C-alpha cells in the first residue's frame, strides 16, 4: 500500500481520485488545491507518490510545483490533465513526471499509473545505489584502474592509479598512455596494443615514468573493450605496484650464499620444510610450478594452496587440512623429518589453487632430510611432468585428431606415394568436389583416375624434387563429370607407415578465377574512368611526375585520350600544362597510403574531374575519375545566381533576417540601418532583445515558438522595435519557416512603418472628425432653422414692445440664449471645418494684443498672465474671429487646469520647418511658420488623455462644466488654416499648446466692425416665399407682411414652380431655401429663369458652405442669407436686392 497525495483544484476530481485510490488499496494522505499548497503539503507529508493536475491556480502552476518537488524532495509525480496538446505536454516534460493521466480516467488507469511510478522510483533508487557502490569500490581499490579509448588516450583513472604516478586524476585524463612510458618500452607497448585490438586479454610487467621522472614497476592485467557489434573501442587495465617487491628480490638475490644460488638456479623445484611442515624456502622453479611468489609460499603449509595431493577436485577431507591422514605427501614429509626412509622418484597428481582457479598438475618428487641451523628439515625436489603426461596422452589422440582435421578440412587433401603416385588416402572434400568415390580413388594414381594430366603430374613432381615442397602452384584438374577445376596447390612430404609420402593440399579457386574474369570485364565496361599509375620521385623522394600503366575504355571516353597515347608515358609528357596540385595529391596518397578524394581542373583537356585515389601497391596508385565539367558549370551558374540574390537582398528596401532559435544568424544592411546599428556583427549572434521592444518581446518570442512548434503562427504581424539609441519604432514583419543548412529557421522581412503608422493615425483621426463633422453639419442646419424662428419672432416681439416694458427683459434673455446657441452652432461648424471663413492677412502679435483685453476678464486674479512676442510682425492668412476663438478656448482650458492659481504665458516666434524638423517631430511641410505657444503650470495630463484631447465631445471636466468641443473646435480651425497643433504635458508639470500657422509676406488688415444698421423702410413688392420648414416660413411671412410686402407661400420645389407659373406677372422677387424636398432652390431658379430671366432670387440655408458645394450648389454672397438671421438682416438683403445694389 502506497501513501498518495492528490493535487487538483476541482473537488469532484479530488473525491473521485480518493475513491479510486482507496479501492486499489492505497492511502490518500493529503490533498492540495494550488501549486504552492502542493509543495508545502509534500514537504510536510512526504508521500510515496503525488497525482497532480498540470494546470493549478496560484503563484505557480502544476508543472513548476512538480519541478520543485522533484528537485527538493525526489517524490515521483504523475501529471493529471485534460489537455492533449503536444506543445503543453512538451513543456510538462521539464518536470520529469513519472506518468500522465488524461481526464476522464478509469480506476484501472489510476492503479497502473501509481504502480508504474512506484516501480520506476524503486528502480532509480537501486540504480543510484549500484552506481554509488561501484564508484566507491573503484575509488577505494588499492590497485590502479586505468581505462583508455581505441586510440589509447586516457579516458578514466582512479585515485590509486593517479597517486602511483604522482598525478591528480584530471591531469591524466585525455593524455595518451605512451606519454607515461619510457621511450625504450614503446615498441613492446605497441605490440601489446595490437594484441588487445585482436580481442585478447593479457598480464605482463610494465614500467612507467612517474611525474617526477622516477620509475614505477607494475604488473598490468589488460582486457579489451568492445561495443555491441564486437568492434574494439578501448582497453581496461588493473595495475599493481611491484616496485618494492622488485627491490627486495634484488637485495635477496645479492645476499644469498652459494647454496642458495644452486637452489635458485636449479631447473627443478626445490622446497624446504621445517619440522612443522611449513615452507622455509622455495626456488623460482617451484614458484613457477605453483604459480605463487616466494612471499606467498614462505611460512605456509602445502595445504594452504594445494587443494588435494591426490588430484581430487572435491577438497572435502583432504588438502585444506595440514594434518590430513590420507595425504601421502604429508606422511612422507613427516616420516623423512622424523628419521624415516627417504622418498625418491614418486609421481602423483595434485590440484593447485591459484588466482586462475584450481588446476591439476602431474609432478615427480623426491624427499630427503637436511639440517639447517641445527634444525632438522626436509627438502623436496619436485619437477612438473604435466607436459610429459600430456604429450603421452596427446600421442594417443593425435592420430584421431589428424583424421578429423584431414576429413573435415574445407580444402582437397590427398596422400600418395611419391614414386608411382598411387593414392592411399583422400578426404571428404576431395570426393565431394571431384565426384570420384573412395573405391575409385584409393589404390590408383591420379593419372589413372584422370584427375590430372601426365604433363601436369610431371611438372608437379619435378617441382617437389627441386624445392623439397610445393607452394602456390596452379593446376587444372578434371572432375569425374569432365568439369575442369582450377586449384592452387601446396604439398609437403610426410612419413606414413615408415614411408615417405606426398601430402597434397588443393584450394579450389574456380569461382575465384571466374570472378577475376568478371572483374576484368567490369574494368573494361565500367562507366567511371579507371587508371593505374606509378609515381616518379626526385632524389629527395618527392613526387615530381607519374607514369600511366593501364587505363580502361571509360577513361579514354571521359578524357578523350587514347590508351596507346598515355600508357607508358608520363603525365607531363601527355599534359604539359597540368596543375602541379594533381602530382601533389597523388604523391600524398602514395607516400602515406591513405586514400583521398578531390576535384581538379585539367587545362589541357578543358575539363573538371572528380577523383578517388588509393594505393594498391608500393609506389603505385589507382584512380577512379568522373567528368564533372557540366556540374561545375552549373555550380558556377548557381554561384552567379547566389551573388545576384545576395545583391538583391543587400539592396532590398526591407530588412531581411534569418533567425534560429530566436538568435539572428544573418541580417542584411537594411536591417542594420532600420535599427540604427553600425554593422551586422552587432546583431548577428544575439537574440530578439536587441531589436524588439520589451513591451512586445514576449509576444514576438511566442509567435516564433508557435512557428517552429505545432501551433499556428501569423505570417504577418506588427511589433514595437527598439533602436540602438533606445528610441522606439513601429515594425511590420512578414515571417515564415524555411529549411536552411538542413534545419528549420525563420526568414523574416521587416519594414519600418513608423511614419506610415503616423499617417494612419492622422487618417483615422481625419475619418473620425469627418464622421462627426457630417453629424455637426446636419445638426447645425436643424439648429439654424430653429434659431431662425426663435430669433425672428423674439425680434418682432421686441420691436412691438414699448420702451421699459417688463417683458422686454424676458425677450432680451431669449435673444441672448439664441445668440449663444448660434455660437455653439458656429463651434460645431468650426470643429468640422465646414464654417465659411474669411482669410485675410493677420498680424498674430497684434491680434493677441487685441484679444488680451477680453482674456483679462476670464483669467482669475491668482493666475499670473504674461505675453512674449517675437520681434517684428508675424503675418499669416487667417480669419480674425476664428483665431480669437483658438486663443479663447485654449486659455479657458488652461485656467480650468489651475484652480489654485499659477502662471499662464502666451508667446510667439518665427520658425522655419525643414527636413530635420519633420524627421524629428513627424509632421509638417517645409516652409516659414509662425509659432504661437500657450503654456500653463496647471495639473497637466497623462499620455492617454493627451492622445484623446482633440476628440469631439471628450472632456475631463465634471458633467455640465464642459461640452468636449472647445479643443476639437481649435483643432478644426487650425487644420482649416492649413496649420498644425501639438500638446506637451505631464501630470503635475503643466501643459504647452503649440500652434504652427504658415507665414505670408503681406500687410495685416485687422478689423472687427459690424454694421447692424437701422430697420429698413416698408416695401410694397410681391415675394414668392419657398420654405419647407413651416415655422421658418411663418416667421418670414409675418415679418415681411409686417413691413408691407405681399407674400405667396410655397412648401416645396414643385409647389414653388406651380405658384410662380400662376402669379408670374405679379411676383417681383423669389426668396427660397436652397435645400428642399422635390426640387432645390437652384433648380427652382433655373426653371423660373426660363420663364422670366430677370427675376431676382435670394437663397437661404442653414447648411455650411462646403456642404452646399458638395450638393453642387454654388453661392453668390450678395444674394445669400445664412440661417439663423434677424428681421433686420432679412429686410436689408431684400431691400438691396430689389434696388439692384
């Protein structure tokens, strides 16, 4: 039963998991509903396994929580998820989960996942313990451990090995083994290495050179290392330090007396036993016999290393006990020492224990007494006769072995008499290949059998007599079925039954010869050119030329050279203009023996060749050639194409980059220029952070990740870029995934659209203003009609009232309110740039001085107001009233921004806008400008407010304290004057409005006089009044009839034409609204003019001039009345028109 902790933020999932885990005999020790809570609970509860949802709420998700638990607590985690997205699973792998469960899940899935996780955890623990144990053994070993690769470069040494040589382990890693040897030992070292590469183990003595130069004597046990295919990959060696032992052996050798010398030099093993049966001395022969050194034998009993004197493999009851009563050796030793008979020439088999295991040997021994230093001892002369015993045994089995070898050999073997050639024996292979039976073969000569021709037999035996043996002779034999069999023959004389015989061994090479013939055909027919050459060297052994020995037909076809023109001739004779690199390349192959491949151009032939050369024999080389002229020409064409493409890329107006794993690996010069760098090297090798603004870095990185993952990344997108100087630019990117150098990279085209974005923003603002302007124009028209009625009737009432009438005040308020409404209408038209303006030369300094008097009335006393004018006049083309409105609106906003007082400054100066100004500020057209700046020390605005400051109806003031049209009107007026306006403001730092108006070289004409005039006298004319707005029509009719005019009313265009047709002789003037149903005022005028050309017409309209122009209506100001109008203006216009003035 395992302790399981469940981590999921969904209670139903947690309950279901608890139920399943309990049902499968597991204990749920705790639950958690967030990543942070999961980590804390895991530290506290230490469960055996954790089931965790990948997506967890809180500061850290399930993946990060699992990673912390894995790192800090090493508790296995099984991920639970409803996601099957490959990218998400890839991210989860970072936490190294022990399994995945996908919602919905079954009980058996939970059981299996937990058991697998626990099993994997147990296996990992065992593996770590095993690795720790193995490393401890290696590091604690007294013997040196030395591992090297296939080039005999050190790949590992343990501490003991490094200390033997006086190095640290890291100092030895990577160094060749021979660097630790004496030069005179390198030859033997190379031979040992060849043995290892053949897969053989070996033990030998080897001396090494320590770090301080001293000598280290060792015994090396070396084992070859191979991979799973059996190929040699290195060697492993156990190294034992025997330096001290060697020194002791030398000292002992020098101190021995003559007897010792005799015993030591004896080829027979000599062992001296004391009266307790312990070994006092053993000579080298005894050491060799028992495979133990003297130090291992001295003061030990025979039973310590002889399993059984009687040669039994089972040691129970004998050998290991020095007092074994059944051991004849021990009985003889004791008997001799105690004065018994000496023992001579006894033979016995014994089992000797050594490091190689238990090995049986045969020995012959004699035991006699000897007194050493007053001590009666026994000396045993023992000789190893195992080889003799084995020889005797082998002699008995050699015939059997020979027969087996003879019969099983894969070659044809016969034994025959030398004198008459009679066959006395033949092996199975002979009968199989020749087709003859044993009965046909034995007792007959090979000539009688038809196996060999008499001539070939004669040559065979002449060779045997001349050389004493036969070697490598090729003979064609005849099989029983008349097939001809080609064999390579070797023969030796042997004694069989005390008679000299010929043992003939024949290797069937029939297939080999057929293959050789096929290779000759292949040489002749192969498509690639083949040639064999011999190198020609100078007196210093350096290649200077070569001579052609053979070529195949393909060589002739490819080169255009004929065999008779090149064979036997040198290269420089045939092709005197050949590049010397050909001789150098071929010479390198001959001198080193290493094959080589290269490409070269033969000027004499006008062709390129691909060559593979190798050395088949000393001073020779063969080459296979292929004509690659066409390929080279294509490569050159591709190279030219690449150069053209490179020129296109480097001269592209777009920045181009190749990006691998978010690192730039190529950029063109335009890319460098866009981001303000000096060279490509400043960008190549660096990530997106050098070109992408931090605000968009995460988004761009994610798009790149999606592009190279399984997600769908946009091909085209925009982001904020950052230049080298830190400035921000707008970038439009077009990116796609391509294969470059066999890997996926991103190809990106980048364009600086900063200026384009500014134009787009201006265009959107223009569209926004245009849309609101259309609304404003329509509203102004309706307002003007309404105001015409209000102002008209209120003026009539005012005219009818007696002076001092109480109602006069009310009527005055009505007219005042109507005038304010008319002003609002004018603001709407100004904002939408649809108000008709009158442009005249205006000196801005004089205009500001004039309006300053009005400004003083609205600026509170706690605000310090200053004006700062440029020297001279600043003349611009402007509408005086509109300019005053600009200043008034901005000043009102500045005052509102300083509720607790402050400073307000209006300044002017002359300014030239040039290319640098436009590039730096992003607006303007080249020319001379007048700059008016209005600066306050008010509360200021943040960037978001500044961005919307000129939007219509946008205001930061309280409800009822602002319309949101003031600055919109200013913006419209400035644009209508072909100028520019900017705002600079920071919260708490105040605000500056800058207005740029084009300057002109004209004189200013400032004037504001308004001629209200007197009420005109009464008239008597008949007027056709065409007006679709009933209230306006009633006001005009009442007013005109009041002053003596006769009025004929018409409610639309058709009605007007009908009334005119009826009363044309009476009607003296037409007063018509321009825009009416059915027909416009202009269309009415056109039709009336056809009937009565000289009839005067006055137009009226509440629309602005440009809207009327859009409708195709062009005005004559002398015959036009703009709504709203007063009775005085209307009567005056009619009077002038009737008089023709």
